[in-house]
């Protein structure tokens, strides 16, 4: 069987094109499993996975838990707020204690950029990065690219626009790396205060003109304004942000083509996008969530098979 070139999933940066294609091919198989009346396979019966979430999450945490359970893994969910972290225990000590109970894989969400890589230097288990601060969110990028591939048949050659708060977005960074590896053309659009200078070095076009950018793209991935990571005002008010960079029916009605809209969630409805757009037939937001389970099953399976082999 083909194997991934990595033993952990710390960032998209570490994956080759072959790795991404391998994950997509297993995600296709697991999508078929998820259509069956019995959606469970015994593949990870001997594997125990701990979901360590040091930051709030709805989609990623539940998606990993469902993926693990569909693969018959033993699952334990760790919540930072009810753990001994509140008594000052470190991330490394927390992970080492959990792993000493014969846990095989850790899924880690943490507010510190680089947390997954840092932990991987101190423990020998498999680590999957479920989002580390503003650094990377590799499983989100994989499920986003997989959703685009399912919608269009390919990612190569498509024009993908990422709109909004790029500066604080691990989703944006991971998406850009993943989409470029798959041969998409990527442009970002948002207020200059929310677009870091290093983006042009990533081979990404930067635009501050939403209307022109929307005319250019096939897919518009709308990002959440991450108010919780902003300690200063990056734009005058939500209303002014919406007027200039929010997606609504008025600014797409004259585009002259059908765009596909994506959003990683959670959505600030009425700020970065209006409900008439994100709930429309052109939105694939819930397909992204659905596809996330099969993509995460593929990642868990491929990484677990490296422990077993
Ligand atoms: N997309 C995403 O990471 O959502 P959650 O924060 O709810 O996991």
C-alpha cells in the first residue's frame, strides 16, 4: 500500500502533491463507506486517539471524533478548561501523561502557533495539527481543496479567491499552500491592514478591489473576521468592513457568472457575508463540513497505518 511521506500532520507545507492525492483517494473510499447504512469500519480497532483541544471548536473537534468512531478507534476527548492545565500543568506534561495510558495518536488544537511541531519534538506518538494559532490548519485546507475537487472535478487551473482576515487566518495560509501545490491560481482580497506583506512571496496575487477579484474567480472562500485575535481595530467598524469587503447579493448580481462560495466557519453572518449568499445553492459550506469527515478518516487511517507497519 502507498504511504504518506510524513509520520505526523503538522502542516500542509510538509505534504507532497502525492501525499495530498493519496489522502483524496482514500477520502473518496471513505465517502462511499459513509453512504452505507452501517457507516463504521473496523480499521482502527486497536488504536486509541486523544483529541486535545486547548481552544474552542465545533466543526473540527466533532468531525475528528466522528471520523475516529467511524474507523472504530477508541476515542478520548480532553477539554483544557476542566483539566489540570488550570493548575499550571504544561502542554508537554499533559501530553506525556495521556500517552503513558497507551494512547497512540494526538489531535491537537492550540492557540500557540507552532504548538503541534513543538510537541512533536517531545513525544513519539502521531500528532495531527487541528489548528495552531494563526499558523496552520492543515485538515481544513485538505477538506476545502477536496470539496473544490468534488465540485469542479479538478483544482488545477481554477481561480480561487480568499477574502477577508488573512492576517489572523491559519485557514488562509494552509489553503494557499495546498491550493498552489494542486495547481490552482490563488488571489487574496481584503483590507490592507489584514493582508500581511509576506503573502506576495508565497506566489499569491493581492487585491484590494473586491469587485474585480470576484469577476476573476471561480471559487470565493470567505474568511471569518477573527475578532478574538485582534487587539487593535484593523478597520473602522463592522459596517464599513461589510460595505467594502462583505459578500452580499448586490455585489455578485452583476458578476455575470455563477461563483461557488465557501466558508470554513464559524460565520459572522452580516459581517463578512450575508445569509442570502451563504445559504444559497452556490454555497458549499455544508459540503465542506460533510467532506471533512471522510478527509479526516483518510488522514487518521494513513497515519495509523504507519504505526502498525
Ligand atoms: N473551521 C473550523 O476550524 O471550525 P471550528 O473552530 O468550529 O473547529
